[in-house]
């Protein structure tokens, strides 16, 4: 080390005073300034990244909680219907005539709060059965009609008794296809000799508006597999199929929420920002 210093000192003796001042300025002023500024920049940058991550985490948590709350509340309502002996008797009973069924139907919905309870949450419910003495219409339908829907087919494929689904399927009139959010529950708690099913259909437009009214500065996308099923920005209309998720969005911050077997990814990223956060995977 001593020999190295001596060599440097000897070498410096050959430099002019002007060159020595340049070297002194570089090593004693410029270089320390660059190092200090770099350290300060890294500290500020890391602080900003942590704040961004914290904000995005809070947004994702709020969105996950919101949609989980809506779906879980519907699940609890479905459970109440599933365990109701009164409802099971109504759907399973054999009626002598259509007139008898219609009278029983009117009495049934006069005595229950189902329509008011679910209507307050903007959920349309329909019960389906293969009971051939029931007249199709109103809040009760034939199970054969339900079997044609994507939600029913997905539930059967899963082997579960209930499920939550985003589908692009025929509307209730069967005249066109639209985006639908559906919860299905098999009604086999008391008997399995007849196939009975409850369908709760959410208001898709209302779910989109609720997400938009949360007024996040960031773009929020709720995705299933490779499709954007809900968003606080415009990603297609109710009457168009779900848009595909591109690879750029996948780089944004995200977290997973599982709702009755349907795994959703909640993506959060800067609105209109191509630059994604470095910590996101």
C-alpha cells in the first residue's frame, strides 16, 4: 500500500498545477457530489416505490373486499333458500292442475320476503325444477332451460353444489347475448329425486358502476383467467364479449381472490401509464 502511494505521489509530481487542480476537483468535489446525489435519489425512489406499492395494495384490498362482500351476501341468501323446507315443499309438490299451481305460487310469494330481500340488492332470482306439474313463468322455471346456460354447464363440470360465474350468454328473453354475473345453488338439501336449482343473477352494469364510484386514481381490472370481467375503466359494453387480458397488464400489481371456486385476479396499475412498478411481478 505504501509503495502504491509512493508511485502515485511520484506520478503526481510530473503533472502541471492545472492538471493537479482538475484531479483535486474531480476526486474531492465532483465525485463525492455524484455519490451523495445518487444515494439521495435511491432513497427517494425507494420511498416512492414503497408508497406506490402501499397505495396499490390498499386499492386491491378494497376491491377484493367489495366484490367478496357482495358475492358472499348472495351466498348466504342462497344458503337460506337451500335449507328452507317451505321452499323445497313448494318446488317438489305435485299439483293437480295449472290453476292450483298458480294459486299456490301467488300464496307462496305473498308469504315470503325473497323478492324484496334480493331486489334490494339488485339481484334477480329464479328457481328451476324438473317438476312437470309446475307452470313455467315468473320466478320459477323449467330446469331444461337452465341446462342450456354456460353457468349451469360450468357448475356441472366443477362437480360442486354451488358456484359463482362470469359468462357471456343469452339474455333472459333469449334474443341476444350479454355479459352476466351468476350465482348457482343446487337445491338438494332435503331431497335429490328431483333436480332443483337456484339462480341469482347480479346486475352487471351496477357492479361496474359501483367499481367506478370508488373513484380510484389507478386503473383497476378484475380478471378471470385471461379475460377482463370487470373494470373501473371502459373495457367493452355489456352487449360485447369480455376483452382479452394483454401481457402488459399482467406486469401490474395484482392479488388473487377466490369466490366459490372462481379465481379472480385484481390488477391495479397507473391510469394510462405504460411504465409499471419495478416490484410488480
